[in-house]
C-alpha cells in the first residue's frame, strides 16, 4: 500500500463446529476482538448453509459483541462471486466468517472465482479468515470432502478435494471427537505425510497467527497428528477398505490455551495449566 | 517340573471382538495351531457371556479346526472357580480362550480365585491365553471396565479396574475403530503413562509372544499409543469432562503381519508389504 513494510498475514481460524452462540461465546468473541483491532468490519459468507437465516444469525451475534459492521454476503452461485459489491466488501473487511453446512457448496461455488482469489490475497495482507465446520474444512489447500467414521485408517476412508488454499501446512477435520474422525484424518495424511493433521472437537477453534503458532480456544480438544518422523506408510499398495499401516506418528492432544507451532512443530501446554500441574503434590501417583 | 530350564511364557492374545467364525477364521486358526504344537487341548471360559451356547459354539469351531480336545468350563459363580475338575482342566490345557460379553462378569467372578491364579501361573509356564472383546479387556493388570465414546480424551471418559494381570505393560481396548474408543484409551494412559495403549479393531488380534513381540493377525488395524516420550499430561488437574492435554505421544497404526516390540517399543511393517511398497514406482507421488 505504498509503504515498504511487508504485509503481515491475518489469522486463519478453523472452528470445529457447534461453537457457543450464547453464554461465554469464547471463540466468536475472540474473532470479533481480532477484527475490532482493525476497523471492526466483519463479512459473513453463509454459502455452505442451505438455511435462509444462517448469515443473519451470525450478523446478530457479532453486532451483539460490539462489532461495528457485520455484513452478510449472499453468495448463492458462481456468478455472485463476480459482483463488485461483494468484492468491495471483502476488500474493506477486517475479517471474514464462513458458516457451516456443506464444504462442497463452498468449493463448487467459490473455487477459482474472484471471491476465492480476493480471500487469499486479503488474508495475506492481514484480513482474518474464520470458518466453522464446513467453513473450516474449506480453508486449506487439501480439503476433506467426505469420509467414513472410525478410529483407524482404511484405504478408501476419505475423499480429498482442493480447498480455498490459505495454507497447505495442515489438513483440517471437524466435529472430531463427536463424529469419530481420526481414521479419515490419518488416511488423508497417509497419502503424503507432508501436512499436519488438525482434528477439531466441536466448540473448539485453532487460532493460527501470522507467526504460524496455533492456539486452542474453546471447550474441547484439538488432536494434532504430526507425521514428520513417519517411517512407513503402506498407502501405495493397500486395497479397498484394507487398514493402512502407519509407523511413527506423533500425537498431541491440546486443550484451551495450549499451542502448537506449525513450523517448528513444538507443542506446549497452556502455561497456567502447566504451572498448576507442576506445582501439584499429586502430579503423578 | 524337575528340569532346570526356565519356563517360557505362553502367548497372550487379545482379540478385538467379532473375529471371523466361518470362512478364513485366521485368528482362531492361528490360536488353534499354537495349541496343537502342544497336546491340542483348549479350554473355553464363556463366563463373560450371558448366552447359554457361547462356549459350545467355540468348542465346535475349534473341533472343526482339528483341535484334539475343546472343553467348555462352565464357570458361573465364584464357587465354581474352586472346583477341582475346572482347575485340573486348566492344569492340562495348552491354551485357554475367554469369550466376549461383559468384562465385569469376568473380574467379579474370577478375580482372586484359584482359576485366576492358575491362569496366571500356567501362562508363565507356557499355556496360551486368548480373549476376545470382554475377554481381551480382562487379560491385563489394568482393565478398561467401561467408558465414553469419542476421539479426544476427557477427564472422566474411562473407568479402570484391576484385571487378570497377565501383563501390566499394555492397556487394551477393543471394537476400537467400530466404537470410537481412542479418547478413552488416551484417558487411561493419561493417568500414568507407564503402559502402552493397544486399540484392537474387530476381527483383529495381537499375538504377543514370549519375547514380547506383538504381531497383528486378522482383517483390521491395531492402534498402538506409546507414551514413553510424553512431555506433559494435565490429568492431575482437569475437572469433570474437561479435555485432557497430552503432549508428545507416539502413534502406530499396524495392519496384518506388522509387529511391535513391547520392550524396545519398535514398530515394523509386515515384511511383504514393506517390500511391495519400497519396490513400487508409485511409492510417493
């Protein structure tokens, strides 16, 4: 923008679905606060949802949290993605929130359009992008389109598709504890153990800052699967529905306030919890 | 027995439940073959089951597989556990098979009796002990009595109880992929990361030999959770239903023929699969 300063990327915030909308609303409150440190303009993309009032409901919540402007972008077709007022809104927004629904509605309507390009560019320039449930799945380069339930990986347990592509470092799955999705996340990693698997419980968000530190916000856990030391994947030769052999994965279960650095791949417990446990006389029996 | 040779412990064989009973019957066939290398005497303990014909059904299968003698031990009370003919049968058996049902029926009826003592002694002397489903849960020192479903660990997700105690190196869970049990297994490990977590899919068995090598047999996967490098567990201070923070677990997903050594904690892919994958031109895209 005429200065020589490098732009700082905005937060990327996948949410595991079913985030609190009354009461504590820790996740939405934190997102609103991030946007308020700018001009307080939030754009809502309800495209994943087939329900009429999804966008309006979030607009009301953000307004209730003190957000200056909460604008619903009614994108319901690929041609909507070329509308100047939509692109203008995205150009001025401090944060964008993608609602839940079906991630294939997002990828089929937004994929390759000016809206997708603008979201990527504006995120690089500092705009925060949050998505819940289907909205979370869509954020990354490699999106889990659908899959089967179950804890252990099977050859055809998951179907991947290209997503929005804000980052390719992680593969996201949501409703994680609630819908038994470890197996499909592991299957996705088994293809190419380049990415890190991030399984988000409901009412749980990963706030991924510009320095690539992921912080857990909300009431559930985030399951981090780090395959960087993987010694073996049998994915090249397994047949339909066979179990997949994966040797030497690293696993972290992170709760509120805990962090994971996507670059160094170091996990850390929430400081306050770590201190309470170390200070306890009952740490280990 | 009057010789100076050290006795060699028998196999310990937890099965994830729902093992094939017609067709390939790989698991039961392998167990029968182990017993056949002795005198071919198998004792069946159907105590976990509330069904009348569970024992007879297994006796029929083993007889069909060529087992010389398959004897059902009708233990239905603690006083049955003192009956001389029951203890005599166990003293002469090459292998014992514990059926599925409810592991609390096993622990409440067998716990502390002569049958439990005899099973432990005879396993040390070379008798093989297999158990499926509830029978598998019961084999170890720390038994998962019951728990809640879900992939991530929660403070009260699991209830442990003392089991038969053939080994304390592992904590077993079964129906693993099918019933979404990673969270409760992780919760069990979070209390004291001494043991190794072994999650058995249905129709999948761990054949744990006298040298502490575990080999996977059957159609599913075994999920091995090795907490030996665990850096942090928040279990000392989590409140009811809070997620548990666990940092730096090791995870292996093992399929048929793969092995894990309980002492060295080294996992290895099935040789034939490893060779096929390394030899492939499509190993990684």
